[in-house]
C-alpha cells in the first residue's frame, strides 16, 4: 500500500494535467484487496485497473522477507503481464515499481520504453543506484563498517541506518535488492516522489547533466480527498485550540512492543500536552516490529490501566486507524509522532506539520537522518540501550516540539517547505514541468509506435 498510493497519485496527476494520456494500472494480487480496491476505484475513468492472476507461491518459505516476496511474485507474473501488454493496442511506456525491474524483459520484447516509479526518497534512490559499487567495495556487513556510507549529495550515514533488507547480505532480500539495483541503469527514466527544496543535495546529484537514467522529481505526491471518519476524532479536533494537538501514528505496518507502548503512554501523560493517538495492539516480540502479530484484539485496551481516564479531555485514543491526511490538515494539529514512512512525511510537509521521528522498519532510519540533518523539520527521541524510549524522554521530546525553542525552529522550517511544495506542484512549478517532460516523451513514443504499426491505433498511447 505504501507503494500503491503514491503510484496511483502519479497516475491521477498525469492524466489530470495531460488529458490525452490513458493509463492501465496493473497490480499484483494481494491480501489487502479491499484497501487496494478503495484506492483504485477512486481513480478517474481514463485509468483502467487490472489485477494479475495470483502466481503460485506455495513452494516459498513462510519466513520470506517482503522484498523477496514482491520480487518473486512479479517475476512469476511476467507471462500474465506479457498477455496484458499484447492485448493493448498502443503502449507507449511501461512504468514499474521499485522492485519491478524484471518486467523490463517484457517491455523490451515489445520495444516499449521502461520507467521506474520510485516512491521513496532521493537518498534511498541514490543508495539503490550505488549499491553495486558498495557491494564490491565493502567487505563486511554495512552495519559493521567503521566508515560512514557516503552517497552523492547526501549527509553521511552509519551502515546501521541503511534500509532493512541490506542489513543481512546473506539473506535473499539483500540479493533481490542488489539484483534490482543493477538493473536500474536499464531504465529510460525514473520518476521520484520528492522535490528539490526538500532534498536539495541528493536530487541535484541525481539530476546532474548527463546522469543516466534521467531522474524526474515529480513530488510531493500524496493522497488527497477525505475519508469517512468513523472515529469522531475530527469533531474532537474541532474543539481543541489551534496547533495544540500532537498526532501519534506509526502507519499501517508498524507496531510497538508492550514495554514501549507502556513507556509512550506514560510519557504522553507526563508531558501534559494534548494528543490524538491511533493506537495499535503491541507486538508479541520484545522490540518494535513490522507487521508483527498483535497481542490483543482491543488496541486501546492494551494501554496501561487508568491511562484513558487520567488523560480524558486532553487525549483521544482511536483503535488502529485515523484519517491521517485530514488530521494533519486540521488547524488544531501542531505536531506529528511518526515512523517517518515517506508517504506520511510528505503529507506532513504538504500540511506544514513538524515531526518527531520514530523509525521502525524499511528505509525509515535513513529518512529520519535526512529529516533531521538535511531537511531540518524533525526532532528525535533518544533510545535506551535496550532499544526502548523511556517515558521521561518521551515527555521531554513532546514538550520540546510543542512548546520549546527547538520545536519553533522545525515548525518554521516545515511551514517554509509547505509553501515551496505548493509552488512546485503549481503551474510552472518544477514537478509540473517534470510531468510535462514525461507527457511529451509519452506522446513521442506513441507517435513512433503508430508510425511503425500496421494496426490503426488510438491517438494517445497507453501507460
């Protein structure tokens, strides 16, 4: 879903700005089918949605990491993708997800230009592009490297801050990421969900004249429009003072341990600040985790005894989910405790809300470093030796963001970036211009296909 949402917004924006472009949106079968369908059904009529038949995965081990699962699912779905492309009258480009480079083979069979949509940061894209070099130059695990990892235009990174699937070079997940990164050079272009004001150093490095493949910063692409609020949290926000509420949400995949959930609750209580918390049940493992099994079907019931009563009036807890974009857009929201997934981060920028970063998985540690040291729109709590952020530190960091001088600095910076995000998305802005370049290339591809085809094809190409 973290990849599907921005790719859907890319498709929506492309057809909105350039009406002669039609898009066939093809997805892999997924267990989150209802959530996917709610995204895809909201797309305009110029975008057709198709789902590939589920490939057989029964031979795969149950502990396979998500990167391997996505890659294998796609590679085993190539015959179905080939059939879809052969049935379309005029395909001017194939755009794949960041783990979809095996589909390039099908595109080459049909002589179709091939692009990557990269839903994460310019820093992470830089890592993907340079991973083959790192693989050959660093002999140990990256987390054990005594030297920082230096990527063009980026702040130096500790090896332990690199994204999760590269932390174990013996695992198939690393081998798949390395496989895809080696194929990035085959792309005719990469669409990046970011913008230069947010990531100036890495984007300038990625877009230097002559750099291949060309990178098109088309962000910030975030899901717009309201969702039905079944929790009542928006009405609750209506009754709170402007900028007074801290929103706490760790995304759709992140869970906290029982110990960490307890410390977070106690710290929010100690801070004395207003808060809205989308509470998820704690994981059964000792540390924060990704899609871990929950220990309770009642997330709010997992909170410390008496916590809900003691914080009544200044705190609101909702189970598992809140309409995040509407919460961040609300005038009462003054801060965001986030796992700093890139979709959430871009929403925070678009709505001008400063961050407390609490990375859990994927590339989120890289994001946290970027948001603190380069973008300067976030602060981060200090973690204890056991990996748990204690209640005193939670209280300190919350008060620092909501009423301290440090919070004033990041709030000012994110408001500045909010205005720049509006400008880049407006007519004549850099994102708008990049999409114009994309549309021109698609039309040229379509004309080339029409001139070389014996079949009477449509006026516009399909993506």
